[in-house]
C-alpha cells in the first residue's frame, strides 16, 4: 500500500527496464513526457485538463472525447511480459487504455465495465477484477502478465491486494 509520495517515488527509481513511463504530472501543455528515456511522448487529444492528482498533478479526462495517444508506439505486444501500474479515481465506467489492433488478436485494453470492475482484454481472452473501481476514491492498480503467459496468468492488484477474478478463454496464450 503506497500512500506517500516519497515511498511511491522509491518504488519507481529502478526504471532501467521500463519501456515507457508517463508520470503525467506536468502542469500545462498538450503532451505527456515519457520519463523512461525511450522517447514515447503522449499527445493529449480532446482537451483533458491538468489537475491535482494523487501525487503532484494528473490529468482529468471528461469521459466524452478526451484521450492520450502515443504515436508510432504500439506498446508491449505479443507474449512479452508486462506490468502496468497507475492511479485511478473515477465515478464512471468506460475505456481507460488501449493499444495494438482495434479488435481481435493483437488488441490490449483496460476498461471499467458497467459493474465498475476492471476488465483486461487481450483480444483473445480477458480477465476481470473482483473489486469495482468507480467509487470516486483513489486506487493504485497494477496489472501483470508473466513472459509467454496465458490470459488466466494475469494478476490484477488493487491497493496492494490481489483482486484477480475469473478469466474468459483463460488458457489462451496472449497474442
């Protein structure tokens, strides 16, 4: 459980394996810097606004037409191991992040479904959390997949607790 910025900062100082790291703590502008050193900046589209976040600043997306896009960067793809970590505060549902293909194999996305549960979609299968996140409170979310993992090997950690639910097509290898 990470409640103070000094501890949260220590956790991410070992960033030599990061492919992309968007702190999104800027105060102005229409881009989000990639702090990994790999030059994958985000373009902010639709006018999300900079506001006070969990630590420092963050982005407020209106849920209508705001999004961030990393051009010429597909994200972590195929069977490569991956970890995504983010803070989230919302009282709505809908898409959070997507990369790869628009549908089917090669798609990867996070969304909050109607019940407020987090759904991790790999295109050929998905996993849901067991805890709703649309309660307008701050939550730390970490999603992991081991190298050459299968959909049902995904882990969803919410506020430091394993909240991984059932997987659909769980024995499928992530593609």
